[in-house]
């Protein structure tokens, strides 16, 4: 058999360190907290952890604004803690990938502080101009800020100045940073907004509603060249993986970044399926459109060389609230989404709390939101005179804090002995890890079974993907490897449906204790994993 790259059999669990587990009662999750939960993660069955940033940072954007890439934020612990985490994880067969944020640094990074001086050798580490252009930031408003008589570019907050990738010195600095971490034994990187790091021109952009200027920085040839260099000079020397976070890419652009012969990244996160419950922009959520969702998923499955499959991360609302039903069908729809995610072709990513069906946040007061993007949007919406009730609705359905409420370990929380940095969800009294572990039929147990099926059956890793049925909000697809053929049936709606007659086989996994296909009625959010060859 052809050699299989190690990341094809990875099952990744994303940790948002602030919200995972607090070991010292200051209300902020930390590295010792993560270490204390490694056995839990091992039992879940995952073999790879992705840590959102733990580097030094003034936390304007919760660590995505880095002021020292080579040290740990004291909130999270020390470098010794990090070394211990890498070691302890390895003992349990778990590899660690770290976030690599190289589009921008913090404005408190020594490079930027020195860059403010026009005569400094660091001046050209960033993008300075005498006059701003019309580009807008991802967090709304102008992408330029003024210091003295010059302006610098920041595609995110003004405390996140963009690096100048036209400067070869920047490339050398980043290579050193990557080597530093890979030498410590980490398994690779999740590369933040990687397809926008290269700016090919600083002209005014075409006038549009959002992201003015993007034609000059989105998926530019210069970006491909940078990725090839990083791969050749650094990554290729290690057994490691990279997953790019790639905003606004289509399937062709995704392949341009990941096809093996391109020698750039290993896989990327697409966003198209995340747009199936909104109009134009994530702040304008509408009803979830399952038909659109399954078509997008099938398209990416069929067209993209290898997918990074995910339904949640630290920027997105919770999948059960969005794509399932977090009230009446909480357990069954969480399990249905799990089966879908873990049986698709590609590397699955599970976000902390997803394995117990954590829901969107129950934050009521605007001032209780912590996320910078959320506050920027509130300010803008107020300026535009959006009614108060609508602003609340926007936050409830789209704020990034929906994903960031602390992990619900126990009925009474279990995340911290102090005051959590972001309020916990009151539904922790019935949605928590403790109860899930006690119950042999819980959402967590369902994830465990799925992960174990993946680890033990190559059909879920190497098998081909073929959509069999995509109608009436029912998604059926086949994974096939040699003689083995597995079929996933998912009802993405709250209504009863029928299983098409030609779907036959024996049940490998059900979210409703189904043991055969003799009853053709598919219950709301029912999902079934079927082995086609073994007909009972
Ligand atoms: O949050 C978003 C959609 O919900 C996006 O606009 C997001 O800002 C974009 O996907 C980039 O995200 C990444 O880089 C940002 C950081 O704030 C995010 O947390 C990170 O995932 C800037 O570093
Ligand atoms: Ca702490």
C-alpha cells in the first residue's frame, strides 16, 4: 500500500486554553489544567491536540496578538509547563500542534515597538504608508492607524499590525520561530489566516461592503511562494503537519494550497459550509439550510484532495445550536452531527465541549461579552441605529463568545475554583462531562465509539467518498475501500423522513438504538452508520 501520511489518521481536538481547565483558581484556563485532563482526552480517543495561542500576548484578541513567540503567557504557565505538556501528551500517544499567527504580531511585540522609529532596522518588518488607502479591517472600520505622521496596516485590530512579507528578514525570523517549536517536539501548526499574509499592492481596493482591498491580499501568488519556502526550508525536515486557516477560499484555491505536488500545506479549513445559515455575513443569521449544507460538504469532499473537517471552533457558534436542535433533540442531534463529522473523508477536528453537546452562550448583558470582535460590532450596530433587540439577536447567534464559555466539567462547573474569566453557561447543571462519563449512552460515549471505529477501520480513513442521496434534508453517503462499503445516513431535520429502499446492510452505529433497517421511518435527527456488505 502507498505510504499514508500520519496526519490522515489524526483525530484532532482543539483546546481554547483560556476556557479549558483552570488549575490555580485565577479563573483562566492554563497548561497545568490541560495536563490534568490528558487522561480524559486519551480515553476519548483523540491522538492530536491543537492549542489556540499560549504565547505571550497583551490579549487584545485573546492571544492572537503575540508579543513574544518564544515564551508562554504567565496566565497559562511557564515554558517548563509547556515542556511538561509536550512530554506528558507524548506518553499518552498524543501529538500537539500549535497556532502559528504570522499575518500580524501584537503592537507590543519588540519588533513593532522599534518599527515606530523610521530609522530602525525593524521599520520594514511592518507595512507603513504616509497616507492610508481605503482598505477595511476584518473587525470593521479602516485597516489603518496613525502613529506620528505615518500609518500602519492592520487587517484585524489596531493592536495587530500586519507583518511585511516582502521583507526577507521577516521570513528568516518566522523560520527560526517554527524551528524553535518543532525542535521542542511539537507536531506542527495551525496557520492563522494564512492565505492573506502577502499583500501584492497597497492600492485602493474595489468599493464593497466588507473587506475592501481583499483583491490585493487574498490568495496571492506571493503567498504560495512563502509557503513553499517555509515547507522546503523548515517543515520538510520534520515529521509534522500543517493546517491552514484560509478565509474565503473556494475548492480550487484550497487545492492550490494543499495538493502534494504543490509542497505548501497539508490541509486547510474552508468556510463555505459555515455560510449555510447566513446571508452575506455571519452577523446576519437566517434559518439553517440543510440542503445547501450537504451540497457544500459533498462538493468539498469530492473536489478537495484532503479535507480538514470541522463543525466548530473558537470563532464559530456551537454546532448543535446552529445545525441541530439544542432543546428538544439535544442528545440525538449532537450524536447525528458527530456521526457525520467523524465519517467524512479527511481529518476531523473536534472543538472542546462539542463532545458533550455544549450549546451557544446564555450571556444576557452586553457588558458580559468579552470578545473584541463582538464589541466592535456592537459599536458599529449602535452607530447605524440597529434596534437593541436586533443587536442582542446578532450576538446570541454569532458572537465568538458562544464557543468560548468555559468547559463544563461538572454540574457546578468544575472549570475553576475562582471566578471564570467569561461567565459559565447555566446549562452546565445538565450538560457536563461528569454526567456524560457516568452514562454509557451519552454524547461523549458516542464520540468515543466513532473515534474508535475510525482508528480501527481504514475505510473511514482511506475509503473513497460518494454521495448517494441528498434530498428532503437527508444526507446519505458512502465510504468505500476495496470490498468494504460503509454508509452514513443523517436526517438533518426535525421531521420524520423515509430511508430510501435501496439502502441496505447491518447497523454499525445508531443514535437511537436502532438494530435493523426494517422500519424505514427515519426519526428527527436520526443517524445511522451502516455496513453495506453484511446484510442481516
Ligand atoms: O471570526 C471570524 C468569523 O467568525 C473571522 O472573521 C475570523 O476573524 C477569521 O476567520 C480569522 O480568524 C483567525 O484570526 C483572527 C483571530 O481573531 C481568530 O480568533 C482566528 O481564528 C486574527 O488573528
Ligand atoms: Ca489559571
